[in-house]
């Protein structure tokens, strides 16, 4: 089937008590690892592209890689989504350039300005059959194109969501309930430590999620910053020349719970980066004389597939839902 929007996916996810995985793509091996997992698990899928990904890989290359995945996976619905669209022009360029969904992230702007920018994107997108994700509240964390300090982050205010959705006409809403971008989601001071010395982060604010859902019945909610930072990959990195002390993510059981509620889309990027980096570091530690990218990218792609398979089955609950 051709690329789809997220409308039908989200309706089924909301009613079915699961979430669709939204995974960031930057190159062919990442696209292949994710889509092979989704095809095998018969799961609906969102492939998302950030501003940084477009700068790195080029819009056309990424669209064509995703189109290749659509051909290879004819039986599952796949949406192509702009992640963290920074402005109208970037959203327009993706809408004109084959995406079926865009995010306009004006969450750092004042409320009225966020509404105005989002409304403008929604009007253009809907005229072109494309859906729009917006954001209220802002997550802490650092990525190439997303950089919000802990002091500047803020939970979503539930009392604002009805007016925002009604005035913007957005199709889904990303909210801030304590998730955060990147592999260092919390400082050691924000966490406790378990018996193994592993940092345990503060729990997500399910009270905010529940109040938002009560105010927006049936409306799809999105969680960003939802990598769990698997400690086996952190260990693989650290044992093979890396240095990522105290990397910490969101416990998977909390994401599982969110997926059974109104959360229909869960964004995962850092976990794939860790899988890829750990695999490549280990490959070179084991084979210091090798230099063929096909050799070291093979286990990297396999481990991306393995972690996505695990997310689809055990975290998102969307295996078999295509
Ligand atoms: O939330 C951000 C995503 O992880 C994409 O990160 O801007 O470094 O491509 P990026
Ligand atoms: P992570 O950094 O937790 O993977 O979040 C990714 C994300 O939110 C992309 O928009
Ligand atoms: Zn994000």
C-alpha cells in the first residue's frame, strides 16, 4: 500500500489500547532495521525525519529510502513524518515533498504564538491531505536540533489543551509529562539508585496525561523523548572504548502503561543510536583489522531490528495490529 497518514493508525491505536512506534531514520541501515522488524511483526509504523536528518542525508535520499521500504513492506501501513518541524517553511517543504505527516514544534513560543504558527501549518497541511502533530509544554534534553535545558523545560498545562486543539485544528498533540530527549534524560541528582547502582528516574506524570485525556476524549496524544536507554547497549559501548557513564532513560513499563491510555505515538531515536553505536564499537574491538562497512554495519542493522522488534511487541503493543 502507498504511504498513509496517521489518522487511521491513531484511531485503531486509541481504541485498541496500544501505541504506534515512531522511529527516526537517517540512513539506509536504520530504515532497513526498523522496517524489517515492523514487516515481520505486522505492525503499523511511523518513520520520522528530523531537520538534522534532512541536513545529513538529504530530503530526496530519505524519501526514496522510505519509498523503497514501502515497496518491500506492502502489507503494513507506513507514515512518513517530519519530526520537530521548526517553522512553516520546513513543514511546507516536507508536505510538498511527499511526507504524509508533519510536526510543527512551536512549543518554545508563547501560547498564542504557538497557536498561530500551528494553525498556519494545519491549514496548508490539511489542504494537501497531510496531518499535523503539535506540541504544548517542552521537554528537557539535548539532540542536534532540539536543545532545551532542564530549567526551560515545562510540563504541559492540561487547562490549555482544549483551547489549543480547538483553535489550531491539529490532529495529534505531543505533551510533556517528564520524558526527555537523548541518552542522559535525568541527572544523577534527579534519580535514585537501585541495588546494581543503576540510576532509577522519577516516574512520569500520569496525572497530567490522565487530565489531558479527560479534557480531550478520543484525541491522540504523542510522547517524545521515550527511549529507555537499554543498559546492555550502554555496557556494550562502555566496554568497547566508549564513555557514557550514567546514561539513563524512561523505564519501559511506564511507556507500556502510557500506550494503553491515550498515547497513540511513542518516539524512539536514542535507543536505536545506542544499538548502532554499541554494535559498531564491539565489531571493531573484535575485528580491529576489518574495514569493510558492509561487515560492521551488518550487526548494527541486526541490533536495530532486534530492539525495534522488542519495542513493537513488549512496549508499544502494536505487533500484529497492521
Ligand atoms: O528528538 C529529536 C530526535 O531524536 C532527532 O534528533 O535532531 O539529532 O536528528 P536530531
Ligand atoms: P529519544 O531521544 O528519547 O529517543 O526521543 C526521540 C524523540 O523524541 C524524537 O522526536
Ligand atoms: Zn522529540
